[in-house]
């Protein structure tokens, strides 16, 4: 994995108010960062981070110089092949998921502190690239990726409509350095990105020589340098 061919040094982290959900809209020419915030069923509100302070703005920003992207090269990670909940035999779930190795299953359980055992994990029911950043164009990308992991239940359950199911899915958000030349596995997941803990990566963006990552209720910024710690 060519993770260190371009070094990025931590520049700042902004803490956001705990709304239900945030989305990274983009950045302006001066480096101001724009976000969309949702709280339950209310209409979205908008934020602008400038001079180290998140402040509300009245409407959706119209002039965004940089916006999140999804490159054609990372579309290979997209997959949707299984229902999110159902009966294993009826749905033929083991034929429609992306299988995982024992090592990958154990790493997922450890990384996300999942309350299930490795044999319960069936595989990847959905994979979707939310956004990416080209660290080395056409070769290495930082990817924010949504995963749904299918797992078998110890005992069947019924849902709110009284439908029986014996497998379910867990929604996970991951950030990965994706090298197109490597076979990508989930064994390389790390809860740190360029030395900063990352808990719930939702969106990423590059502007000028900086990388922005929306991480739950935080926004991290790294600055690209040939050698971190200099200059």
C-alpha cells in the first residue's frame, strides 16, 4: 500500500454541535468550509467554518469552488447485492454478499467493537463510496465508504410488521487509503488517519493542498507536505 508517498500533517479539528446528521458541501476559494446539518425531521441548516469558527448561514451556499467527488476509479468498490434483513435460505444471502476472510471478520469486530462473533458475519451486503480524494491521481485515493455487513442471528426475530428474519445488517462508515494496484482487504482498516483518530468518517474533500474529512461531529483538516513537520 502506497500510504506514505504523499504525507499530510494535521492542521486543525473543528468540533460541531451534535445534530442528527451532517454533510460536507464543499469549500470556497479562501478555504472556508460549508456543511449541511439535519436535526430529526426539521429543514436542513447550513454552516460556514471561517476563521476557526463554525457559524450558521441563512441559505445553501451557491459559490463552492471545491466539492466532494466520487472518481470513476473508486466505483469498483460499489456493490449492492443483498437485502438488508430477511431469511437466509429464502434470500440466498450467502450467494449474494461479498464474502470476508476470518482475518477480515476479526478485524472488523475489533475495529468497530461489534457485539457479534466471527462465524455470525456472512459478508458485505452493500458497499458505497460516498466521496474520495485523489492522493496520487489514477492510483491512490482516500475513500470514505459506507458498508453494510450481513450477519446471522443466534435466534430468529420478528420486525415491526411481524415479518420473521434470521439475518440482519450493520451500517459502518470507514475511511481507507485505496491503492488501485493492490488487492484491497478490510484487514488494513485503521482508526487513525495521518496520526489523527477517526471514528465515523462520512465525507472527504480536497481543496488546494489540504484534505478535509467530516468525521461525525468533527471536521479534520490536514495539509499536504513533502515531509511532515517541516516548513
